[in-house]
C-alpha cells in the first residue's frame, strides 16, 4: 500500500518542536512506519519538491520571502499542519510586533538593516489557510500524534477550547496564585495536560488563548491577589501578540 507523503518545513523558529519529534523514542518508529517522509531539512538532504499529502509547518512568517515560500508549500500540500506556537499563534517571534518595525530593524541589524527586509510577525494561518493546529512551545507530543492521525485520515481535529486550569485542577496542583505568583492558565487553551504547572512552573500562555476567555473571572483573580495588571498583560504578550492581527 502506498504510504502518504509527509514533509516538514521550518520558518522563523528555534526548531525545538521538530526536536520533540526526534525525542519521541519508540513512538516515532510507529508514526514513521505509517508515512513516507519526503522532505525534512533537519534529518535528510533530499528535496522532494512535488505534491505532498501533509505539510507540517514549524515557525512564523516574518518576511516577504517567507510569505512566497509558504504560499508555494500550501499549493503543494493536501493538508497543512501548523506545528508549534511559532506557527499557530506567532509565539515568541510575535514579541517583535510590540515595537515599531523601523526601530526593530535598526536595533537588530544596525546600518545593514536594508539587507534584511523583515516584516511584522504572522502566524501561518494569517498568511495561508491551515487545516490543523498543534499548539505549544514546544508541542505536546501526544497531541501531535492525534493531529497527524486525523490529518492522515482526513478527519477534523479540534484542539481543546477550555482553560489550562481545568487540567491543572484535575492534576491536583496547588494554584500558583495561592503561592503569590501570576499564571496565565485561566485564559490559555488547554491540551498540554498543564505540563508546566505539574513541573513547578507557571503557564506562560504558549498554546494561545481560549476563544472565549473569562476576562471578568481572570480580572477578579488578579485583583484578589493584588497582582499588577500590566505584569499579566506583559506575560500575555510573550506568546500572544499576533492575535491582534486575526
Ligand atoms: S514553538 Fe517554541 S519550541 Fe517550537 S519552534 Fe517555536 S520557539 Fe521553538
Ligand atoms: S491559575 Fe495556573 S496554577 Fe492556578 S489553577 Fe489555573 S493553571 Fe493551575
Ligand atoms: S502550561 Fe501553559 S505554558 Fe505550559 S505548555 Fe501548557 S499552555 Fe504552554
């Protein structure tokens, strides 16, 4: 039986999400047994250059060259999976959008800035249609496997649309607010099994915001614990600045 052709592509990112695939251990062999990987710069030098059934796209779109490239990939792909926060919500690259573009160009590239025509950061779906989203920085591998299976079967995958707090409570963690630390769990999309809080950290909002965040509830909690709103908003901008472009 012909295996579906799958290709990995990367744009502006740290490539940490692709590394997560490499870290899958034995599961990677099960997954790779079902597909034919035809392009993957991190692990192979071949360039397929033709149609693929599934394109797994990591990274944000941050310049015009990337815009042209992602449009070409979209035309070649049966389904596009945006893979990791950089691709699904702009992620940490979106912090660039906190500042005027001209200032950023001069600050990063100095007098050579005209050789680096950078643009505002965009998530992949803000440039081309995306069929599947695997959120997270890095991605949560059980969710990636579920999304890839759905893409290979041509059925939809709906990421959870309730807050990380739900998973956090099920995992019986002590709330970070009770420790005097702010946490973005109340407004952030679940699906990572409250990964960071389970390991003693806070939620930084890397999976993006739920579609209908309980702003009043979040504001009440922030006020109750006397946490400056500006601090919370700055934390939110670390991953979620590109949402303003939706
Ligand atoms: S989402 Fe995070 S881990 Fe993944 S590529 Fe972007 S910065 Fe790296
Ligand atoms: S605010 Fe953070 S620590 Fe508290 S329940 Fe929600 S996710 Fe857990
Ligand atoms: S707990 Fe928050 S920051 Fe950590 S992986 Fe989940 S959504 Fe991302």
